[in-house]
C-alpha cells in the first residue's frame, strides 16, 4: 500500500511535515474537489497527486 501524503513529504521536503492535504494540493496546483472526505472525490485527488509525484520523479531522473 502506498501513502501519497508520505511520498509527497519526501518529494517536497520544503513543505515540512505537512499535515493537511489541502496544503499539498495547493503546492502541486491540484484542485480541491467538491465533496471532500467522500470516497470518489478523495480517490480522484489521491490519484492526481500520485500521478504528479510519478511525473515529477520521472522528469528529475532525466
């Protein structure tokens, strides 16, 4: 199982120990969807964040 919040903390250490996902979403320019804390909106946001982490990681590797 992957935790996008833990991965993002490693990828963006300048944000410190982010406790609120909305801070992370603002930093990565991922919109907060209506219906926060509901299964589908949370899953969509988590997948968008994970995709951003993968894309950023790939671009850093060359």
